[in-house]
């Protein structure tokens, strides 16, 4: 097992190095350098930029160094937490990202939990009652769930809650709490707003997961080991939870790590529609405005999370399936 | 003492409800097992051997339905249990599965859960039925593994099925079957998935366990060689019916049903100079539309004529405990 982990770690480092080079290339892709576009932008707004100022900035970002030196400067800074400067926000990138990360994680993790808590029992239930009325009902419901675009659901929910409950659900806080310090009131306010993004983000995922769980479990229910377990005289529900459900869950447990990058980049459109202060819209803006340090940092960050997520998945898979652990 | 039977199956009819229609898997199966006796059920693929055994255990899949018949089981205290009328997953039936009857399956690889240790799967059964703690259950499981000839059981008990060889898996399966000391062991093609040398070892083990635990045994197989070595009494099945039954020597020396005769002829022999191996002509008829009359008439070399297509022949006792359902052995004077 430790050899397995070491092996994966080694690959992980190699992959990350390659990704960092790619991210750096992306930052460099737009014609000219970002300073040129920054200065153009400043000039177009009527701000006067002196030559000394330009020289100072070129010096600071090492723009006159050879490309590889620039790369090492960038990645070195990245590793120490300095992700560069966002020209469109006029603030350091890491400040921007960290500021939004907390709430992004709150939304993503709550919707993931919502998805699992709702989807697994329904998936198991519909598999056990295959082709019954309740199975058809949930199947119908989950097809609608899969087919409804998230942003549409977001709009509908916003409309309904505004029209009938008088709550303005855009954002995560009511105006009076937005800048308030954390306290019971603010948390209650957050929870009142949180359910809509969680339901919106969670619905499609839940619906898809119900289908997958149902199919996985149906595959397992007919396996001989289920009959063997029943032949031991153990109650049905124990047999089903211990054997086929356990095995049908394997793919979910082992792909848990893949959720990691989604925690940051997922549900961007929903976040835009609901005007949530999360990282998704930030990434979108960065790409639109060619804010390359911000965009590059995001790409790097997402890649790191993807690689770490895959690493976690590998380990989880080995943990849940002994056949992989012992190879 | 009137009744020394442990199991009596009468007129068992099992239907499978599939999308294509109803499959009549069993059409009136009769057989019995005496206490301590080894009974064989033999027949081609699809004749209903396994359906018979899963019906006795009440482990039929959801689409299977016991349409008619009775299954009577007599437990350790000779108390009669009416298996058909019990709820398949109910407490009563589950108290029989395990401590009273248990089953060994054909494919030991898929019959064990791949993600639980062998020990876990055996201990689970012991813990459920017996009033013992985990340590005691583990000790018992170790004892069972040792008993079925698994070396280093202390190490093997914590291993997973894929770490066992095929023969060892079947030994572990037997150990699991013997946990809770059942009275009746049903072995469904226990050696089919194993290679020949391992087959012999596993059969020897089953026989030894039968003697050691004083088990009644139902052995299901398509292999007449296995039947000859292992059982006292044989039931030959064809298309969901027992067509001939008798003591093992009787069946091998005086087979009465043309189907049994053909089956025996199709065993390869080292001696003899036929050159070509005999086989039964034709294929097993479609189970969705069974032939009228005797189901074997479509392939029978000794078909008498229309009478074979008219109705299913009655059971005849042609010698002590030797029964056959065939018009060849009936007085057809009045027909």
C-alpha cells in the first residue's frame, strides 16, 4: 500500500510540473504582454502612465527576462501563495480567490451532501422496487431533473420565492447582513439563502445520481453472492445493505476526489444567475477580460485540485476494493 | 417409526414470469430425501435442477413463483415445516436457512462477495444464528476452515476470495455451508467450475463432511460420474420433471427411461470401440412451449407412437424403489 501511494505521488508531481508549464503558456498567450494591455486600459480610461512607472512594472514582473526565468519566477511566487496581480480588479489574485473560496466551499459541499443524502436512498429504493409505480414516479422525476437546466430552475425558484414569500434570494445574504460581522443572525440569514443554490445545484446531480445508483444496484442485485448471503438466513435488508449496496457505492466513493475541482469551478452559470459571491463567476470574468494572471492562477489551481482529487480517488478506490489494494 | 424423511417434495410446479411469457421451469417434481442419505439430481442444462434446489431453499429470484406443490421439511426435532407456505424472507424460513439447510453454489468466485474477507462472510452467518460473541464466532470459523483442509487458516481467514484458488474457494464455501451445523446440505454443481484433480478432492471432502456431520445431501450435477461416486439414490430430470428415480446401482445397471439410457451412453469410456461418442439427438425443446404428452418424445429413439404425445405417462414402480414415467413400462392393452 505504501509503495502504491509513493508511486502515485511521484506521478502526481510530474503531472503538476507539466500542468504548471501549460498554465504559464496560457498566461503568455495573448498578444503582447499583460502589462501592455494594462497600460492601454489605463490610458483609455484617461490615466496617464509615465515611462518610469512602466519601467518599474516591467522590472517588477520580470518581463525583460528570458521566458524560462519568467516561468520560474511565476511558479516560485505561486508556491509561496503569491499568484500575481489582477489588473481588472486591481488587487492581488490570492486575495480575490481566498475571499470567495469559503462561501464557494460552503455551497459546493452542502449541495454535494444534499445530492448524496437524497439520491442514494431513492436510488436504492427504485432499484429494489424495479418497475413498480413508485419506480416509474421517481424515474420520471429524475429525468425531469436531469433535463432541466440549472439556471432555469434558479430563475423559477427566484421568481417563486420572491413572488410568494417575499424573499429576495439573489446572493447569499440579505443586504443588512452582507457586511456584518459573523454571528448567529448572519448564519441564520445565510441558511435562509443557502437552500436555493443548494437545491438548484443539487437537483441535476441528484437526478443523475439516482439513475446511476439504480443501474449499479440492479447490476449487483442479481449476482450470485447476493443469493449466497440470503442462503445464510440473514434478513433481506441486512443482505442488501452489506453486499450489493456496498459494491454499488464503490464507484461513488472512488470518484469522490473528482468532486474537488468542481467545488471551485462548478455551477458557474447558476452562480451568475443567482449572483452568488463564489469563485465560478470570478473565473468567468477573468477569462472574458483577459485578466491572465487571475485566469492562469485559476487554471493552475483547478489542475492542482484535479490531480490531488485523482490521487485521493486512487487511494479511496484501493481502500474500498481489496482487489486493487493487493495488486 | 413411520417417517425417516428429512425432505419431501411433491408435485412441485415453478413458473418464471418473463417478458416473453411464462416459462414452466418445473412441472410436477416429486422426490424425497431420507435422513442421512445422499440424493442426486441429474439432468441436462435447463432441466430444472437448480430451480428445484433454490425452491427448496426459497431463494427463487423475483420472477420465479411456486405455482403448486408441497415441500415438507423435518427439522432436528422431527418437527414438520411446510416450506411452501412460509414467507420466503420471513423469520421462520430464515431460521431454517443456515441452522437446518444450507447450500453450496456452483461458482465459488462469484458466490462470495469480492470485497469482504472469507472470514467475515462465514462469521456473519455464525453470529446471526448462534448466541455467541465475535471471538467465539471467529474461533468457530477457524475450526471450520481447518476442517475443510485450508492450510494456515489463521492467515487465510482474513484474506479475500480473489486471494484463494478455485479449489480453496470451494472448500471455504463448504466451510460456510457447514457453519451452524445444518441437517441438509444442497450442493448445486459444486465441482463444475473446478478442474478435474480439484474436483475429486472437493467431492471427497463433501463425502467426508457428510459422514462427519451426519448430513443429508442433495447433489445436483450433470455429471453421471460424480453421481455414481457420491449418492445413494438418483433422480433423473428432464424438462422440469423427474422422469426416473431409483437406487444408484439400479439406475446404472437397469436404466428404464430412454432418456436415462441415452445419458448413460453419452459418458465417454476408455474401453469400448464405438469410436464416436454417442449423444442424444436433437436439442432440448423450447421451455416456453413444452411438447404435449411425454416431453422427451421429440428426441426419443423408442417412441411408441401417438400415445407418447397424448398425455404425460404415470409413474410406475418397476422394481423396489425404482420409478419411471414412460409408456414403455406401462400396460398399454386398454389404450
